[in-house]
């Protein structure tokens, strides 16, 4: 296995290269290395050594204070959305080249004039522009979306505050419907002890076209707000959501009707699903999530599949290391296999990034998992994408306790694969 690049996404990489097809304009709201949204940030990050057969990979130094990355591949390079923690928090956009290195000058606040913190941003690509969705931290959190052009410039006047239910709204995600040319957005609404998964179709400019409750009952997503993820299946949107005791995939038709084709049965006496991620394989869905291990009580990462008839019996199994504490899984479908990444805390009580390749049935390819980081500090919130040849993984690295920096790995993962 070879990892081609391990790069800090915030900061100037010495060999950074731009991608073709989406020229980068300069902007007054761009953020230079050493600053975040106009504010100074602490010094720089240190190099990280990769692990095992990966070898040692140099890490470019850069500013810190960024976290919670999400990413998409646009055909020539990666686009990322992440949060910076300089008050008020800002949702940021950046390009990384095909080797995972920052494109210089590409970091921009998606809504530089926002009056409140912008938390947990997520990103989607329509083929012509990006939509970034984030939580606006007001009294009673709101959901806002902002559009970014193909060149990485935030589109003036594009910020839309979505009318939502009262209460707190957050932890959303977005996907693009290329047939009807609309966005699909999901988020969690919390009102006291009643929590629901919300779904809305948005016009190409971000205006809300309609909103529905995507779960049944009022006990969705109580323990972990990262429990609903929207995807486009090729024919409709779908989201995964959990309750205390069950896990579901809901499909949303073009007319906004919600179905629940798959309910995942418990294979654990400590059934407590959390941290759900979902992907479509064109014929059904694969879901990764965490659940408590019966023997240890630790959370471990599960993988399971659905098809047109619902949950595929026997497909649910643990893919993380037995006995360790797994969290924050992410999954992508390449057309022939699944790439999965997650954070895992072992005996050293430090979270590291792990990955695995699974065949179409969900079995570990070559029966192997790969530890991707081992720098002695915690690494969290990995997100995985596929560029047609290699995987890209963005994650949050703990620099010095309370401060983080976004890092990225590009290459193959465990089990061989493209080099």
C-alpha cells in the first residue's frame, strides 16, 4: 500500500497544485496561511508519521484551528467544507488537488458577513456549483445554505436561511438530484425530548420547495446528532436515521412521500446504534454505524446492506477491530467495492484513523484493515471520497489539546487496490 500525500488542508503546501477545469479566482474574503477568517491562529502543526506498510509521509506545516471536514470530488480535485473555531466560528471552503494538497489561496468563508457561529458545515457538488449547509448558532439554531461557484468563489447573495420548525436544528447534510435539478437536505430538529429527522427539497438556488418529517415517531436521533445522512440513489433521495433500538433507511420520492424500506434488526443485546453513514450502490444501500459490543461495552463499527426488498439478512457485521472503541464511520461506493474509514481508540487511549476496503457483499478484501495515523495525538471525524482511481480521506487532527487542524490522506487503503 502507498499513501501518496498526507497534507494539512489549512496552510501553504510547498508542492500544491491546482486542478483543471475550474480556474481559481482571487477573492477579498480568502484566508492566507496563518490566518482564519481574518484572525490570527496559533503557530503551525507538526509532521505526522503514517503507520505500518504506509511508511513515513511528510506533512506540510500550516495554521491550526480547523475541524469537522467534509469533502467531495469534482472530477479534477477535492472541494472541502470545514469549521474554524476562531470566534465566531466560520464555515470555510477550500480546494485540495488530486494528491490532497491545498490549492493556494482557495480557502474562503462561505458567508463572511454572518453574524453568528457557523457550525458543522457539509458540502455537495451539482456539476456546476457547490452547496454548503451549516448550523447558524442563534437562540434556537437555524439551518443556512450558501452556494459556491465552480471556481471556489462564494456566490454573492446566495445565503438562504431555511424556514424550519421551532427548537434547535442542526447536523445536516445535502445531496444533488441531477434529474430534477434540486438539492436534498436533511437535518435534525430537537424540541425538548422530541427529536425528528427533517428532509427538504431545495431549488438550484437554495430556496426550500417543501419539508417533511423523514422518520416515524418522535424519538429519532436522541443520543447523537450525527444520525441522519442524505444520499441520491439515482432515482430518489434516501436518508438513514436511528432510534434507541432500531436503525432505518427512509426513501423520499420526487413528490416528497417518505417510505421506510429497511429496518435493521438488532444483533446485539446492547442495541444502541449511533454515528450513521449511508451510501447508494445503485441497486440498494450500504450503511455503516456504531453499536455497543456485548462483551466489552465499547462501540464498534458495523456494516450492513439493503436491496429493493429491504435489509439483507446476514449482511450486518463488525468491521472495526474487536475490543477497540470505533466511532465516526464514513463510507463510499466505487462502482465495484466500498471504501470505509473510521476513528478508533485502542490501548493507548488515542484515536487513530483506520480504513478498509470491502467487496460488494461487504466482506473485508484480503481480510485486512489499515491504521492510517499513529502520531500519538487523537485523530477524529474522517470523511472518505473516491476520485475514480484512489480514495481521499479528510480528518481532524488534534494538534495540542484544544486546537485541531484538518489533514488529508490520498491513496489506496487496506487490501491492495490501485497504486
